[in-house]
């Protein structure tokens, strides 16, 4: 049962342009994230799924230079991008991470993989409802579940947000991982300039 992380990433961001390429101690945010996610024996692959356009060419070149796999697809239909990426690389179980979460925790991901296997789920997350800090979000779902969403999701919202069709549909077998303490009020993601300084301080510490 192949488990692979698919990270959605892009250069465009209205609030903090080119945030994934911002550097902390000489390393870009995307490099820092990839390093944190590497080395798990439960995960066979890490793939970057980015929009196929000129504005993301710098990101594409950067990812290629790191040696990680890359898939280029639709910019706005991220659901389609995820499905085509998973299909191309024959991923049976997809772990969804976003590039604005450079503090993603492999221990949380591995705990969720084990629960996902044990309960034979279609979908698992730690955000329904959230109890982990914002920025440690993880979703895992089967290729079959992703394919179902891709074929049946009709709204632009569902196509942009990848898993909203799955999350809102009772036909899927779902589960939520809860943290021992509710830390959902903490913010460890990068959307604003202030967020970047917080993350920079965390890494420096």
C-alpha cells in the first residue's frame, strides 16, 4: 500500500507573494518543509504538485534542483491537479500537505497513517474539528476516494479546495485525530508577513 505525500505549492500569493521561496538561514521554506518530511519509513514518496504556467517556472526549477519529484497541472482546479498527480505516480494513499505549513510534523503524519490503516478508512484528518495548531494540518485519503471526488465534484469551491467534497459527503468512511490539548488557537502557518517572522523565530530557536 503505497503512501506518498503530495504537497501543493505555487508562487502566487496575494498576501505574501512568493512565500515558498522566502529563505530562513539560506534555505527556502519549501526546502525546510521537504527536509522535515523526509526520512519516514512509512512514506515512499514526496511529490510537489504545482501549477503549469510561466509564473511558477522559478519554483519548478528550484524543486528540480532539490531532487524531488514534481507534477505540473491546473492552477485553479487543484482537485484535478491532485488526481492527475496521484494517477501519474500510481499513489494508492495520498497524504495532503500544503506548502505554507513548513512546520509540518512527521510524527503526527505517521500516527495518522497507522490509524488510517487500522480502521480501513477512506479519509482521515486532524481538522474536523481542529485541535492542533494551524499549520500542522494533515489529510490522508485513498486514490479511489480522490477519484470519486474528481469525477463527482461540480462546484468551483470543491475543485479549488480538493477535499471539501469528501469532507462533506457521508458516503466516505472518515475519522478525525484529536490532540490531547486543544491548541487550535495557535498559528504556525505562513499567510502574512508576520507569520513568516514567527516561523523564522521558531527555526532560529
